[in-house]
C-alpha cells in the first residue's frame, strides 16, 4: 500500500496533484480511527496526515484555537481542559463503539461531524468551526472562514467541510471556537418510563425555561452489554431517563429543583451531581452500552436522526420489529439502534420506518461485507443527490478524495 508521508500543506498539494495525474484515488486518514465507517473504498493509496499535528495558536481569552488537522483529539482536549475550556458540541469518541484504539484527530472530528448530547443546545461541529485551510481535489490550497468568532468574509465553506468525511478537500488546519466549562452540573433521573412516555418527559424538560443541556433515555435493554450498568445508575434492568443542567453551582441546583417539580407527574426524580453526572453523559456520548467488546459487540449499530417528537414511537417500533436495542439522545431526536446481525443489517425495514418518520439513518458499525451490500449513508432523493454531486465535483472533479466512501458502488 502506498502511504506518502506529508509534513505540510505543500506536501499535501503535491500528493493530491500526483494522484490526479495518475488517476489514483486517495484514502485520507489521520490516525485511521474511523476507517471502519462508510462504504469500503477500493484504493491502495493512503494520504496520512498524522505528522500535521501542531497547535499553531491558542488564545484562551479569545475563545479560539487553531490546530493542524492531524493533531490527536485527546491531546487538544487535554490542552483546552487545562484552561477549563471545552468544545461545547461534545465531539463523540467512536473508538469503543468500533473496537479500535485512540480517539482520532481534529481533522477526523470535523470530517465526521458527530456531536454529543449538548448538540441540542450548543449546535454541532460545523457551528464551532470558524475557519480552515485545505487542499481541494484540484490540488490547490484554499482558505475558508477566519480566526475570529464574528467572521463574515466570503462564502462559509467551513460548513460544507464539516461532516463531509474527507470527500471534498483535505483539511490541513482548522480554527475552532472553544467555550468555558460549566462550574457544576446536575442530572435528573426518572426510572421505569416506557419509550413514548420518556419522550414526552424529555420534550417537557426541553420546553421548560431551565436550559436543559442533555436529554436521553435508556430502555432497560440498552443496559444489556454494560456490566453492572453505567456508572452511577445502579444495576441494569430498569429504563432510565436523564436530563442534564449545567452552569454555576447555585444556578444548576436551583434549576434542578424547579425542573424536578415540573417532571413530578412522570415519577420520582433523583438528582446526580458533577463527577457522577459527567461520567454518565460521557458514556451516552460514546454509546458505551453498545461498545464493541460488550454483549452487543457483533451487532450492527445505526445512528438515526429524526424529529424528536417521533423518536419514542420510532425506537419502540424498531425494537419490537427487530429484537434490537435502542438508546435515545437529543430528546428523542437521535436514536442509536443495535440490531441483531443479518446480511443486510435490517436496512430495508429500518429505512422504511425512518423515512416514514421523516428522518435519516447511517450505519455506523457493520462488517465490511455488510457495508459493501448496504447503503451506509441514507440514500438521498434525486434532486438532493444531484445537488450533492455538483458540490462534490466543484471541489474534486476527478473524484480523487475518499472515492466511494459515501456512495455504494452498484454493479451494472
């Protein structure tokens, strides 16, 4: 396998131009921690960016950080944590779910665009990406956005790069917004609710004035692979609904009391604090009950985004129809579904249900054989697919970058 080493953006340009000249597609990786996501790609040429790993600027007082795309995500998180700051969108660490080591790189974080529970309040990765330097499929470097929070110069191409899975350009450097970490947090716990009732409870909490920053529900099946249950939640076996509040300690405590009264019709409310609360939300963010080493480790895992009000009924239906397990996040707007193994990972049934609910689904974990025969990313309608292809071709006309990762090759 040809794996050219690059030291800077000029090296990336040269590698891309050589690939264009030889019509050899490139697989773009940082540490390779998410290579198991997407359609399998047919290429022997890998462009590895792990040497582009410097933090080029960090201004805690300005709430911005500029870092090269190959920088380890764990190192950057440790750096900003030392200044009591964070990425507010809670980037997901997929390593446990996929059964690989390492949390990947900053470029992989942006390319995947997978946000955690605070997405409902803080937005996604694209909302925190202020600027980027990248190399297009023409082999040319370009810059988009800037290095200030209030930036309105030119087209906001950053938003296209986030979640593009490396198919538009090779990012070499990004500027991101950071935010102060909350002083304290409280998690309200309701037990024993069915999925639809839990959906109503989460909707009530999110519609309240108490600034809820996390709303999740774990049916009792979701604890099947978590030995002893998630830390702080006790033994597995009972459905658990979780609502998070963050801020200064006095405010978090006061809002927790008020929200507890609002939720009283749904049952007795328990309150978890700070470190215990944080550990639970980290587990939900990374979908640890479905981790690869657990009892459900061989099961395909789907990530479903749908209208929050439809989440409870949709998840309940999928569990009933397939015998699978689900976890709800984003107040019901995000469903993680671990389904019993089948050659098609239940794709036809699942997508019919998701389409009917007005959502879309992505197959995050499955064997290479399954991913060759199933659309990993949700099929787009004709008009949207044509627009997506025009956008891709405007960045990469020869289809050199991560060719075939988003779209399954169909035999003719």
